[in-house]
C-alpha cells in the first residue's frame, strides 16, 4: 500500500497525508507502531530508497519507482 501511495501521490505533501492515513488504518487494526515503521522502512529499502524522502528528492525517487518494472505474482 505504501508503494501505491508513492506511485499515485504526485506531491510529497500528498504522499505524507496518504502515508499517515495508512498508518492510522493499521493502528486502528491493532498493529504496533514499531511494526508499521519497520514495514514502511522495508518497502523503502526494497525500492532502493536509501535516504529520507523530502520535498526535494521525492519526485526523483517517485519517478524511479514508476519506471521500475512491475513484478508479477
């Protein structure tokens, strides 16, 4: 779901809002905050995003994610 947020959110602020909505949904479903953070970090690691996302680099990393081939299940 975080991957989907990166793909579809065209600005960093919209991405942050979507990420927090996702976090709240997971917290309401009794997932611990530590687990959520670990999973969010795992997604970023799998996407080769090795620095914190910010207003400056978000669009660069987002474009890399969009251009990456989609793995079929």
